[in-house]
């Protein structure tokens, strides 16, 4: 089996054959005490518990969501 190189470790191929970069998002602060819209954004990112990590495609939509709650999450590329 072929071994992935480090350059392509965080990429996948989508349905159109284009490589898509992956990012990991980790909830590091509780959304309690913040606006409901920020709580909804954390939930939409798929984060339910503290220190939970989820993986998403690196798209403008996901980046915008991360930007809205950047004080609550940590991003690993």
C-alpha cells in the first residue's frame, strides 16, 4: 500500500477530483455566557463537548464560522 506524504496528510479528494484541505477544530472554551448565535455556530461546527475535536474541509464557509467563534476554538491545519 502506498504511503501518504506529509504534504498530502491533511487533504482528501472530493467528488470532482479536486484535492480539499482538511482542518481540525477543537472547542477550548465554553460557549456558556456568550450570545445565542455563537452557541449555534459552535453547534453547527459539530462541537458538543469541551476539548472535542472535529475535522472539516477548509472552505470559506467553515472559515467564516471559525472566525465568528475564534475566541472559543483552536484550529489545527
